[in-house]
C-alpha cells in the first residue's frame, strides 16, 4: 500500500511538472497554423506571470465591450511601475500586436519571444538595459470577431479577428483624435510610461514580392534630426544586417506609383500622426512599423517578426544610453524658444526625385479583365529582380509659425479633454481675461461626402489670419508650447495640421449660421450697402462673376449681404482657439493660473 502511494504521488508530481514545463504556445501546438483567441492568450500571459517574477500582467483600460486591454511588463528585477523603471536608467521598449487583429503575427511572435527571454533564458543579458512592455492584443473586441474569411488575400492562420473595433473604428487612424475608448486608454498608458522605442506589428496588403517582411521608420523630415540620424545609423543599418543574417531580406514598406505595378516605381514618405509610428515620432520616440507579407506562409511571417523583435532588442540593449541621451536632447530642444522660432512643417509630400534600386519581386503580366474591362496585374511564381525608381524624398507643403501658447475657451471641454489624453500640460485661467490673440477666420468650408472613421472630415477651407481682442472665461486652457509635446500640440490645434482636430470635425459648429434675415428686410439694406461701399460692390460683382450658382440664387445673395452687415454673427467661421506670441504674457498667465 505504501509503495502504491509513493508511485501515485510520483505520478502526480511527474504529470504536473510535465504540464508546467510545456511552454509551447497555442500557435506552436497547432502546428503553426492557428492563433489563439483572447482567452487562450490571456491564459498564457497569466502563466508567464505566475512562473516568472520578471513578468507582471496588468490591464491598461477597457474596450467598448468591457474587455481588459492586456499589458505585459517585463523587467529583469521585477519592477512593474514606470517611475521605478525610469529611475533605474533602463530603456523602455513598447511592442504592440493586433491593433488590426487579422494581422496577428506580433501576438504569436511576442509570446514566444518573452517566453524565451524569461522562462527559457535563451538570451541572457538582453534585459540588463531594457525593459519591455508588450500588448499582445490591442483591439480586443475586433480580435474576438473570429472567422476564417476575415482576410481575403492572406495566407493563414486558419482563423483571425476583424480589422476594426466593436464601434467599427480603425485604431490605426485614431492616435490624434482618440475617439475609441481603447485609444483613450492607450494614450494615457503611453504618456504614463513614455517608452523610448516602439514596435507596431502588422501584415501588409498589396502586390506580390519576395520579401517576407518590410518596415517603415520616420526618416523623412517629421522627426528630430538627431533621432532621425540615429534611426538611419546605427539602428536600421545594423537591424537590416541582422535580419539578413537570419535569412530575411528586408526592404522599406512602399506603395507603387501605379497600384500593383512594381515597375511603375516605389514610393514612401512621412507618415501622418494618426498612424502609430507617425504619432510616436512627434513624441520624440522612434517607432518601427513591421509589415509582413500576407501571401507568405504564416509560420514564415511569425518567424520574421520574432527575428525583428530579437534584433531590435539586441541593438537597443547596446544603444540604450545613446538613445536616451538623444531623446533627452530632442525633448529639451522641442521645449525651447529656438524650436518655436523655426517654421514647423505640418505636411509633407513625396517629390518626383528618385533613385534606382534593386527590388526583389515576382514576375507578373498585365491582363484584361473580363469583368470590368480594365487592366489588372497577375503574379506568377518565378522570382526576379527589378531595377526600378524609388521615390523616397520629401518636401514640406505646409508649415506654421508656432506661438508661445495656444488658448482654448473653457466651453470647448471636449477639445481640452482630448488634449489632456496626450499627457500635455495645461493650465487654466482662474478668472475671465481679455486677451489680444492671433487667430483664423475660416471661410468656404468643404467636407468629405462619405464618412471616414465615423466622421465627415473637413477637407478644405479658405483661411485668413486675424488679430482679435477676445474675452476668455475662467477655466480656459492655456497650452504652453514650452514642453516636449509641442509637435503633437501643433498638429492638433493648427487648422492646417495633418489630421488636426478641426479636420476631424471637432469644430464643425462654428460654420453654422444660427440667425437669418427676411428678404423684405435685407433687400433695401443690401441696396444701401452697395450704394455706400464701393469696395463691397466690387467684391459682390466679383463673387457673382466667379460663382454662377450664387449669381442665380436670390436668397443666397441677400444672405451674403446679411453676413456682411452689422447684424451678422462676428463669431461665425471664427476658429475659437487663439495663439499667443508674447512669451512674457504667456509666463504671466501661467504663473497667475498656477497660483
């Protein structure tokens, strides 16, 4: 009996240890054909936390449906709060997966990589100077819209999640406007931790070519010059070499000048701040966008992502001190008066200048469609190398002379709250204050017809700068530009900013006319105005000559005169945010507001 008890006990211990020692991920156990659902992903994360004091699992927010947004904190000493990790001098790397849940390589590669770091100890020393934040699933609700047909032109896994959130929002268009609750939580997390380096993992659509993985980093003018230089060399130079040594040739993430036709030329450029790495670049933090190729087998895509993460961590481990120093310098410069004396680029475009590069492509030929009658491109299987033009030079197409501060009237709380999400420092007026500010009148607004990300963007307007004395009520927000977030502030609040808040419709109400005049009142008043004001008459004649629809619409004509009269609304089309260029005045307002 005693011997049987001993054997039974040994069986239990043996069986339990076998289960504990089986660190295969769901992806590996499926033969590298499947990716785990939310529950299985969370279970594996909890198992990592339970078995390693270097791992902590936390939630950084909730989705629309109430799911936790998971964040794995990986630190060699087991630290789990941003203050203590920053105080240790370590660099913080943020890795993000499943912002688009159909593109799930980052989740499977990341779980294996963290396991290999903290459980299997495959890479000793890599966590000596770097701590890792890992988001295995960002878009958790879209992730659970699991189906085999969510990505029509993707080669595995067997089932994936859906691109957008439960509210049908694309999180990778939401970094500046922050409509989604998931993005609101992400921005608070990012500002709290302020990672030093960011990796966002994706899968690309598009034409066929040989590369399993392409990448994008901001080296086209929209980032601090010192950090841009560091990205080029040593980071990208070393990283691409490491990837090639592991068997993965890499190339910049590109679009073709003629869609799907590689020989038409490759094109790349600066990313807008509504995209992940475009956003982090404006926060003076380099971001690496990974785009694996959707037609390559899933296991190759996961393997290339794994190697990309490992190679990046190896470089960051060696460059931790250098990168931190460059970021501190960038933060200090963006906060300085010297930065505000320069014209700030708001928008870039790729020029027609090009260089010839070798591109590892797939042979293809043009085919006439029997459905549409148009040409399309059919790819074969044979590999080939194209010598084709690469358009990768940019120029600034819009810029702004930045103020010392912006001031937002207290009534625009929705805008002020969005500003606060980005970790931007604000102060509030404690009493009503009259201020002479520089502002904008924005006439002739034009909106996009179809909705985009739940909004109808304001695509064009005619701006005219004005100086105006305005009363700003108590509670109005002063946004001092002497802070590291100045680049983000400018893109949000400058009307012509790339994805500014006015573009996204936060100020649509200013364009609405709320008072009108009856025609029998306006008819004699319009005649009197024409007789007394030759300049107005000339403007009216020009308007009729250039706008035939206006010239034929008597109601529109009389309403035009109404808005030109003393009865018109002086606040209509007035951008409510003021700009202050006097540093002493700003310092006085901030000091008065802080006391």
